[in-house]
C-alpha cells in the first residue's frame, strides 16, 4: 500500500508537471504571437517607408523631366535669338546695299 501511495504521489506530481509545462507552452505561444504582431507592425512601417521612397523617386523623376523641358525651352529660345540675330544681320546687309 505504501508503494501504491508513492506511485499515486508520483503520478500526481507528473500531472502537476504536465500542467505547468502546458502553462509554459501557452505562455511561449503568447510570446510568439506578440513577436509576430511586432514583426507585422514593423513590416507595415517598412512598406510605408518603401512607398514614401517610391513617391520621392517619382517626384525626383518628374523634377528631372521638368528640368529637361526647361532646358529644351532655353535651347529653343537661344535658337530663336540666333535666328533673330541672323535676320537683323540680313536687314543690316540690305540697308548697306541700299545705301550703296
């Protein structure tokens, strides 16, 4: 009977240990879920940063396009000025010819 009582005590202790293990496992699972939540939040932040960077890159590309267009306009203006200067030179040549 003493042996049976000891066996029963051992079984009860094993059951207590199993219950504690289950509690520990549940806590570990809770910790893992919390870590996953933090990772998800970090991923959302990273995605937002990536979106912001993409938007910045789009803005820079648009600025570069605008600068290129401005440069094209300046070149066209310079071409027009050159043409005007050529016309003035021709007019001056015509006046000189008329004077002669």
